[in-house]
C-alpha cells in the first residue's frame, strides 16, 4: 500500500486527497497502461486475429486493475485518502462499441485469451458514438449519440496507417490500440481502425446524419440505420474499412515475423465473428495475389487461415448483399467473389450453396463456409440445428468443417468484478483456485446442506438487491422493494427473445391481482433492452411495457404486488449492477431461435435460478443443474421447427380459443393503457400478436404462467431451499467459463503458439 501511495501521488502530482476523481482516474489510466505494456510480449508461432464488428468491452479501469493484481492496493490507498472506488468508476465513460451478445462474447474471449497466455488480438472499428444512447420520452424509445470518446478513453492513437479504397476513392485508415490485460496473464491488443476525417459535427437531430459523406460519417455509429440504400451501402463501407485495414495489419505483422505469406497459416489464425467481417476472405486473396501468389494458392492459404463462427439461424440476420452494392463500394472484390463462386460451383451442383445466387444476391455466410476450414455454432443445440436444417446442404458437403463451441463468459468481470461479496464467500469456502480453473466451483456442492453458508449466500443476494435499489433510485429515480422477487430479462429487444411473452404474463397477473387472487410474493419485473432504431414492433413492445408500468404503479391495489422497471440505456455497466441482484433469470426465447445466450450464464453464476425454454445454452444449463434446479417450460425446438414446416400456425386460434390470452392481448388497447399510451403503437402490437405472432408467443403462454407462478411460490414458501438451489447453480457454472471455450477453440481450430 505504501509504495502504491507513493506511485499514485507522483502520478497525480499532488496529495491524492486534494485531487479530483478525474485526476485520479487519469493517473490510474497511465499506471495501468505502463503496467500492461510490461506484459505485452511478442507473439511466437501462430497468433490469433479475432475480427468483429462489435467489442462490447465495458468499463476497463477496475477490470484491468483486477487482472494486473493492483485492485486491492489501489482501493485501500484511495479509501485511505477518503476516495471511493465506486465513485471513481463513475468517471469512466463506457466504451460503446457493441450491441449485444456477439460483441460481449468477443470481449469475454479477449480476456480469456490473454489470461491463458495465448497470443491473440482483436480487430474492429473505433466508432465515435458507438451504439446510440437510449432515452425514454413519453414512454417511447428515442436515440441520441453516445459521445464516449472524451479524451480519457483507453484507445492509444498510433502512427500506423493503411490505404483503403472505397468506391474507387482512396482513404487512410488509422490504427488505435487498446491494451487487453489477462488475469495474471499476458497483454494483447484490441486494434481499432478509424479515419482522421470523421466529423461528429455532422450529426443532426437525434442520430441522423448525411449518409453520403463517407469521409465524415464512416465510423460515427455502430449499425447505422439500414432501412434505405444509403444506410445499407454505409454498412458495406464500414465492413470493408475494417477488413481491408485488418488484413493489411495481419500481413504486415506476419511478414515482419518471418512469414513469406505462402506459410501465412503458420503465423496467423483468423476468426470471423459472424458475417460482418466476411469480406476479409476475398480481401486477403486480393492482397496475396497482388504480392505475386497465384489465385488457387491464395484461396488455399486463406481457407487454411480463416475460420467462421455462426451466431444465428434467423434468416434475416444472415447477411446477403445485392451484387450491385458490392460493385459500387468494393469493385476490387467482386471479380474475386465471382471466381470464388465458380470454385464453389465446381464442387457441387447444389445451387442452394451458391455464393452469388440467380438473383445476383451475394450470400456472405456461404462464402465463409466454402472458404474457411471451420464453421462453428455457439451452443450444442444451435450447432445441431445448423447441421440438421439451416446449413444441412453445407454439412453434407463439408461434414469435417462443422463443430460446436458452446459460449462462455469471463468470471473476472462477471463474478470477481461485479460481485465481490459472493467472490469472498466462495473463496472462504473453496479457496481461490476457481479464478483460473472454473471447474473448481463444483467444490461448492459440499455446502448445499450447510445452513450457515446458505444464510450467508441469502444475505449477499439481499445486499446486492439493496445496492441495485439504491442505484435505481439515484440514477433513474425509481424506488423498488428489495423484498420482492427480482425477475430480470435483459438482452437486445427482439421478437424471438419474446419480451412480449413476459408482457402478457404481467398483464395476466394484473388481472389476477385485481380479482383478489394474490401471488405468494411481490414481484419486481426488471427489463433492460435497446431496440434497433428502425425495428418498429420492438419499439412498440418497449412502449407497452412502459405504459403498463405506469398503469400498475398508479393502482395501489396492484402495485403492492407487482412492479415493472424498465432500465433506460441498458449497457455493460447496468448489467454489472443487475445481474448480482437477480433471483429469477428470464431466458424465454422461442426454442430453436436463441443461438446460445450468454446472459443466462452470467445470472446462473451469480446465483439466479433460470426460467427458460429449451433453447440455446439453456439446454446445457438444464443438463448441468438438473430439473429440480431450473424452471423449464414451452415447446421444444423440434415442435417449433415442425410447426414452421407445417406452416399452419394461426395465432388467432389461440387468441380466440383461450379467454386468458384474449383478456391479456385485448388489454393492450384498453382504456387504462390508452390513457397513458399511444393508440398507434399499442394497436399495432396487438394486431401483430393476433394476426402474426411469428415467434409463437401464444402457444407458450399458459406453460409460462404456470412455471413462473411455481417459481414465485417456491421462492415464497421455502427461501432456504431456494438458496440451496441457487448454490447448486453457482457450483455448476464452471463449464460456462470462457476460459473453457477458448481452450476448445485453441485445441480444435487455432492451435496457437
Ligand atoms: C445483420 C444484418 C443487418 C444489420 C444488422 C445485422 C446484425 C447485427 C448484429 C445481425 C446480428 C447481430 C448480433 C447478433 C448477436 O448478438 N447474436 C448473439 O450472439 C451471442 C454470442 O454468440 C449468442 O449468445 C446469442 O444467442 C446471439 O443472439
């Protein structure tokens, strides 16, 4: 502590007591940067490049201090001088470089790669405003820019630049680097590209800007609105900037390390995170050919170097571009894509695997599967569905390429950092070995009958609920009852994730309570979700939940038993407060649609019980904890796939045939709701549910009500047993460490070092 005091005082240039939080933060930033550089050893052997449009890294200061082993010292030192770590954290803006699970997964992977001492960097874009900031105005989402780059971010500007040609014009991509510290491990880097000419002042109302001024707008936002041609073209511009600069960086580094490029795969493994970076394949081929390698060999080199991860079976999320878009933005790539299409066609006469289809649409995922050596899904069920149905034609062609890598999360952020009290309890019981070997959490099974331990665990959960309540009061002016059961659904807003099913349950409960059928315990339903700006129905669902929240809060008969909290601008920082405070984790997607989910793992690790469908990684969670320790409901993925194949689902039959469903759906446009809400939004949502309900909310409604009420009853009737089952969940969470996932990627795909 003494030497830390001296170091920090020197860095601050003043007595810490008299420094502002901002000054202390800047001092720590430079301390961390110095310390992390010491651990940045050069790569030997094969190095990984993880290319991704998103890296949802969250705030970095505390995480880096933990990973560098400095956290306790710094905290003690600050407290000695009357400063709090929590307040210091407020100073740091959250980097807004991602949207949801795919981006957070990339961040967890970088942490695990560095922790396992593997050489591996990220490659992405330095978005000036990242994803938008979500605000609720008149109970509707609106969007404003999130200016997270304020001079004290972690990205270091370098003098490394690469030329990139977009629509025939030359641009210069500049590299920025963020150090990625491993837990007691090495330092790797997140490489982010940007243009010097990007100009935030062109942002007009909300998040609008001139989509044609490429030099000024290129890296302003993640996922700019793509509801028009200019927006879609902009996405291609962004993607090509990322992959072209990224490919040049990779070739540069490998050449400097001794590669003659014919042996690129001995120096580099490239993981393509979903289809957003898929153009790296033709771009690498183009660059290799430019350096004198012939086309066939370049194709072979790139196939051996690259691997592809699929994160979805939703057809609309598998990127396809009209060929003329690519002709316009990347004319240097289309001849190559055409040749790749011809190679693919020479391998099969199954036209469903074509890269360029008969309508001149380019299928990015098809290019990935043909021209990488590995295609993986992100949970066991998801991979099986890819092999059996969605990508079955490819699986028949290349069975050896398909493999599963069930997702994971880093325990450093999602336990050590966000739940220090639980971490301490675990360490008192089983020591610190689980920090690097998560399977050791199994040892907690010895304590499931120990009443003293269970009481401690219950009191930690309660304290975390108090802390969330305090945070909600201070940041959003919302008061919650910490004795209520906290059921949390936080994730991107999407119909397949079925926040609307939760909504219908809450309306149902409203009626039950009004009829005097009281639940066994009060329930606080907490939501966190952003809707894509052009996704109308998703925004309608947010509106309905916010309106219902008001209706309930103004009705004293109901509000004693039921509360809805929709957290504004859900992000990693909010997740770190919500997850440790959760009793019931809502994972209620339509079976077969959620590739994996990773929030489910975070909640489980923090002692929540899951209420979920047999979807994504829920299936593996259910396997691990056993039926008694999870609440499963709803149709199976087989039933769902069958129903889609039959094509005979009619929501109106369920609406008309079930009075409870009808009552809940009709309430959307009731007087009570319309008093606070908008006719347009609520009517559209109601019609959608009755006429379409593409994600089959209504057939799962009754099973959901029954299971959720069962969970409420169990929670109320036998709290000790609830806590026992919570401990079982924690003890089985080890498998879901991203360290395990990364070891599997390395063993089967990357072979690093
Ligand atoms: C595609 C085309 C046009 C515009 C946008 C997109 C687009 C953007 C983002 C498509 C998908 C995404 C993000 C997907 C995502 O976050 N997927 C999640 O990945 C997690 C990590 O594997 C899984 O756990 C989740 O199940 C999956 O939904």
